């Protein structure tokens, strides 16, 4: 799913729930947008924690970790490009809504 499609999906899911509240269309849209941004921020935080935790647990000792530091750095770079970058793009698309 593209970041733009994911942004719309999150926004619409939250907007549907928020629309049951009483308020103007502008207020409903703003609340839905803010909630979607909060959700994406939480995804960014959790994904980073999980990835770092997984990488650290992969190595048996600190010496093993240090010996494989280049691999660790490459895995983190890969994560940033694939996941973190994706959620950052979703966040940008939500801001455009």
C-alpha cells in the first residue's frame, strides 16, 4: 500500500469513528487528522524499538555485536529505508489531507 493510500485509510477509519460525535465538519476532519498523526507517531516509535531490540538480541555477546557492527549498521539502514521512511511518508500525506 502506498504511503498516500495508508494515510487516507487511517484518516478515514478514524474520521468514521469521530463523525459520530457532534461537531462541525471542520472539527471532525481536524480531530481525525490529529488522531491519525498520533497513530503514525506511535508506529514510528514502536517500530524503532522493536528493530533495535531484535538486532541486539540477534548477537550472543557484546563482542559478537562489535565484530558484526557493520552488519548491524546495514540492517538498521535497511530498516530506516523500508519502514521508518514509509511511515514518515504516511505522516506527510496525512498532513496534506
